[in-house]
C-alpha cells in the first residue's frame, strides 16, 4: 500500500475510511509485484492497481465488502484454462491479494512516514490464523516499532528484526516465522513493505545528453544530481528537472557525498582529466551501477589511463562503457533512453535483448511462491 502513499495519506487527513487490496505474493508471470495496491473509499472512489486490469473489478468489490463488514481477507487469483476471460490473470500468473479495511492503527503512521521520505517498514500478517490476518507493525531503521501483530509477545520483536533487515536493503517481500516468534509453532507469512528515500542518480557532466538523462532518471524514480566543475554550464536553467546542481570537481564531490548500494553513477564528461580520477574513485564504492560515455576509442584510451592509475581488471569489469544499450540512439533523448534501459536491465537482471522470439522470462525478479490459497479463483 505504500506505493500509493501520497493519495492514501490525503484520504487519512480528510477522515475518509477506505480498504486497501495489496499484492502479497506472485507466482509465474504476474503484472504487479508484491506491495502493489488498490484502494477504495466509502464513496467508491478507487486509486492504484494490483494487476494492470486483469482482476481489478473483482478486487474492487472485495474492497467494498471489506468496508461493509470490517473483515480482512486473503484471496488468490489465477489463470483459468476453461475460460481465459473469466476473473483471473490471462498472462498465466497467480497473485495473492490481502484486502484490509483501514480505520486507524499503524497504517496511517506508515503512510505519513512514506510521504515525508522517512525510512520505515510496514509489516502485516498475510497468512496464518484468521484472527491475526492483517495485523500490522511499523518498524523504524533503529529497530523501534509501534503497533502489534496480536500474537505471542516475542512475535513482534522477531518480526521487527526481520523487517529491519529488509528495510536496510530497501526490499519489499514476504518472510515466514513461527507464530511464537521463532521457527516453532504454526507458520506465519508476513508482508514487509519498505519505504525508503528514492535512490540517487548522479550525472557527471553538464552536457546536452545530461539534460535528457535527468528527465529519464526522474521518470524512473531517482533523486537526480548533476555535477560539473564548470559553473557556466552547471546551472538550474539548463537542468530544471534536477533535484540538485553541484559545481565541483567530480571526483572530489563523489568522495564527499553519500552513496549506497542503490546509487547509479553516469559519467558523461568524456574528458580524461575529469573521467579518470572520478571513475577510479567510483570503482571503489559499493554503488549499483557505473557507466561512462564515449566512443570505443575513448573507452580504450580511458581504460589504459585507468590501468596506469592502478585500477585492477576486477574493478574495471564493473564499468559499463560505452554506456547504454545498443538502440541505435542518435539524439540526447534516445541516448538517455538507452542508458535508462541499461540501468533497469542491470538492476532487474534483464538481458537487454528483444522479447520477441526470446525464451527468457519477462520478469527477472526472484519469484516467490504465493502465500496462500484461501478462496482461490482459478
């Protein structure tokens, strides 16, 4: 539900009651990942999506029913060989959806944290004893928590520990623990939704290609910084969509700023005096992606200079250069699209090849078995 936090937070502030349907597990080819949500208020207004259209009508009615009777339910939707156009996923997947009425508790606090950019994790019971279904816990990065899952006293502490680990990695997914907070007792499946500040994209080089890449980065959900040592080019006028404009030598800025395992670095300067010290510093950092623009001749010359500067072959293997996928791109916008596509492929484990005629999975995230089969619709 945190993927539609802004809209839901407004509903909370307006005093509107609503029910939320959340994808808690997927099997096979399903259009939306765990955490995707659809919400319906008392007037019948709907926001969000759980399936891209396949089962929205049925889920809408489940939300309306939850508002009426106040019950939390877990429903499963899957592909039907008998009637591919009946309620189900014609893409061949199976999704489990938790439908919960929201009337106070920790869910509004979780929405407020997500809207403010605060790191927090919302934990909900999605499979287990009926009286625990939908119970929620809000976990902070320091391990503190509020709310409760309604079971054994140790359950909240164990769930908070599991959620904190997932929050550190910025992950959303399910975990299984015992009803008593250990591996003993009846198993519970918990959905952990992590709300973390957006990942960073740092674009080095105040060039025309950078302006287009900033727009693509924002579209992909990154907090985008443009950095260049030349103040005449590094201005808000030239990069109105950037979150930050930094005038500094690139390698010095990189050494002083905060990055993490989700950060992507795009080096568009293709000037050795900037590129070599910058990439040398970047390759020592635990960031998600490092790409550098330039022709193949520039790439070979840059690699030679990096080796001379002491960069190892293992470190060089992390560098994506020439940057981007082969789309035949010409314009800055097309080039930015190819870079964005490579970043997504690298993050999700995609091959970058055309899906037409390929026998590779469409979705490359690690699959999880659906959490339950309560009220299955096949």
